[in-house]
């Protein structure tokens, strides 16, 4: 559906022909612009986020890359830009962080934090995927914004399935942390909207309609 949205030229040309609305023409030009920049990869089976990331390997040319998960929205402030600043400052990988209700930690990857670098940034000691309440080392959750090293692809290629039979990107991150790769947890500014549940999706739609 997403690919059709960008590639269905006939659909948009018919609208332009019938409506003759300059606003539609302007939006269509945006689609043509982004169409040249977007590449698609597919998971034939839902084998986890780590498997999805591994499939992008041939498109990643730099030492680091930015990854955004589509069901985590952050509005009112550009989280990615602030993470890029942190990455440049500490010359490290960066992951977005947010406090969550202790009762809900089993929904998230949870940080075990190390040294505090400043008001908003901490070194990461461990990342635990969806721990129980008793085993959670904190209530600071991994949010779907990452600046990751391209070296993670080698870890993902060798990684065995973890919890739920899936390949988790957090497990590969933990392997890199164990090898002394520096990862920073960044407490971002901006409002977080969770689209991962039906209620969250509905509430997010309402919030975005107010922008």
C-alpha cells in the first residue's frame, strides 16, 4: 500500500485531470521528488526488526545510519535532528529514551544505564528486550529512533532468533555494547505518540489533527 501511494502515477494523473486543483499538483510533485529517494525491501516472513534491518544492508554506505520505526511518532520537536547532534558530539551510536510506566515495561526494550553524560544523555550498559516487571533494570524505554553503526549488520547476520522466535535488533546492539561499542541513551524533547496499539493509533490521529 505504501509503495502504491508513491508509485501509482495513473491514480494521481486522473485526479489532476478531473480536479485541476493546484494544491494536488503541488503534493504530486512532492511524491515525484521522494519517489526517487525511496527504496523498498520486503520480509517474506515476519522474523523481527533485526531481520528487517539486515535486509537494508546493501543500501547503507556510511559508517552510521539513522533508523526510525513507523509506529513511534514524535511531534513538536525533531528528535532525529537532536540525536544527530548527540552523535556528532560523542562520536557514538545513539538511541532515543523515554520514561514509561513501570507496569508497562514488558512492552518495551528497557535500558540499564551507566554513566550520566549530561542532563539528557547517558551511556548504555545493557538493553533488555521486553523484560518482566521484576527483571526490568529501569523504567527508561527504547523508543523507535536509532543511530546505529553499519557494523551491526555482521551481528545480525550471525544472530540466532531470540524471544518470540524473532531476530531482535536490541540483541545485536547488546552484542556491540559487550564489545565496548559506545551507545548513548538520549532523553528527547517532543511529544511521543504510540501507534503500536489500536487505542494509541486513534489517539495519535486525534493529536495530529490538532497540528
